């Protein structure tokens, strides 16, 4: 199906474009036809997921591919735990799709609006030193290359391409489907509580190594971190879900409703931010519950924001966080959004932010009606001092020359790009900046 493109905007309202046309393929063959047609017209072509990247990675000024029709479970093998999903499958659809097979993702982030192909292609991750990002769960993929060829990359077919294709930034081809290595459905025991920030930073490595999944949030202008510690339990373990009223008060009334109002007020009266942050410190945390993993990992975020996230060596997190805190105090900024700190295992995907090293992640945010430029630039300078690597789907200013310095296999990735997309059919301004034209 082809349509004239309306204006497309991403969720964070940092990018917009009016594509020359939009195509909605429902099969791999339709994707091939779309790529061939774009090539015949001399147009660039790109798939778009759910628009949750804050960068312009999905911006398609030529032909935009809406992959909604290529979704769902294509094949499932309960014995091996391997499931093939259409590239346009949304993460929030997975719990219901996978329930009949008794399977689940090994790890997740805290937002589930993305497509599986968008999440893996940009390096989406959760937290937990025993687990890599979502892309590490890919064992096979089919994609349409820039020449219109449909290829399979797996452990047995062109396996040398897997470290590039698993996390390909949309630069190597249009993913049609991916096969994931899943795990038996499991329960998470969640303990959330406020703790002194200094103590959490002092014990960072010990805490993150001791827990299956550990992370914390720090509201600038306060002394406390909200820690989240999740322990994996078998799928038949007793569950103690949050009550509907409790979840509504915590996740909707406080985390979204009241928070939206204060963020809006903070744009015109920044002085209210520190007092609000201290109230949040008192009202949030202190939860202990157990539920199936997606219901613990995921939070509902309706307050629109902008985000930058950097991966640094795991052991650098405390020092980097203390520098960020000193920066905010020195500048006198009023920052209404918390800083989120997580961790992930080292992996072998060439453009993974955790390539070759255990990584800590520090994410900073600003309300979408506030200008993040000065804050993000200053934090980015700190992260670069620790050899930081920016999340590909979140705001940053890095270019190909500087990224080559922190990714040892950067040029290997470019060689694969030259092979699979020699005419740069999938290029856009963002990829030109971070990979070179």
C-alpha cells in the first residue's frame, strides 16, 4: 500500500519530516519491491518504528516504510526457546503473544512502545550485569539489502555478519523478521526504596553485581536515590502484584499526572523544582511486590521528555555521577527530571554501547518544553572524559570521527555497510553524521 506522506514526528518532538511517500508492506517480497522502486526513482528509503528514538535515526525524507503489517509471531520452538517475530512487532504485544509458549524476553528496558526491530537496531537495553542489550537476544535475522536482495543472517548462514546486523542502526538493510533466543516465563521480586545517594554510589559495583537487576534514579537537588532491585524467580513462584489502586497512585497520579503539571510549572517558574524534587523523594519508593517480568520492568510514561544516555565503563559510574551532580550545583540549574543509572553485560555486537566492556549507563532528561542544549552538552563532555559511548537512539552530538575512537570495530561495520548498501539507499542526515556519507 502506498500513500502520500503526512508529517511524521517522533515521540520526543525532536524530529519531524514529511516523506515523499509512505509504503506499508505486509510481506518480505513487498519490502523488496519497495526498495527496488525507491532505487529506480533514486530515492532513499527507511523503515520507521514507533518513533521513540530521540535522534533522527528513523527520519525518512524519501520513502518511509511503515512496518506495522509485518508483525506477530512467525515461528516458535518451545523446546529451544527460539521465536521468530515480524520486524514491526511492538514490545508491548509480546507478553500476550508469548504466553501460549511460556516464554519471555530475558531482559527489557522500562518502556515497551518500540518495535522489536527499532529497539534492537538502536541498542535498547535494560539493567543487570548478567544480561546484554535486547540485540544480544537475536540469533537470526532476515533483511532486504540496498540492492533489493533478501538475505538471512544466522549462526549457520553468513554468521560473520551477525555482530553487525543485530545492531545495525537501520544502515544495513530493512529488517523483515528477527529470531530471538527467549527464556522460560519468570517472575520478578521487586524491592524499591529510597537510599542515601552517597552510599549507593560507594557500593555501586557491589550492588550491581549482587542483584539480578539493579538500577537507581536520582532527583537532582535531593540527597536520596530511588533504588530498584529485582530478583528473578521461577514462573510458578507466588506473585504479589501491585494493587490496581496502588499502581494507579504511583504510576499515573504521581509519575504522570502531578509530574506533568510540575514540569509545566517549572518551565515558567524554575524555582519550584527543588521543592518538588524533595516531595517526590518523600512520596516515591518503598514498594515490595512480585509479578511476571513485563509487569515489573515496564512503567507507563506519558510525560513527554527528551533524553541523552551514555555508556561508560562500569567502574566509572560513581565518579561520573559525582561530576554531574557538581555540574548541576555549580551552574545553578533547576532539573526536574531524575537521572537514571543502569548496567549491562559486555557483548560482541560491533556498535553496541557495551561492546567489549561491562557498562554503566547514565541517562539525563529534560521536559520537552525545556531547551536541553546546555545541560546535555555539559554532561556529554563529562561522559566523553570517561570514554563514553552515546545511545544511538538518544540525543548526542557525536560524529563518525569521534565515534571511531570508542568503537574498535567501527570500520568493520562500515565495510559491511559498503557491501550491503553500496549506494546508501538507507542513508539519512543522522547516519551521514554518525557513520559518514
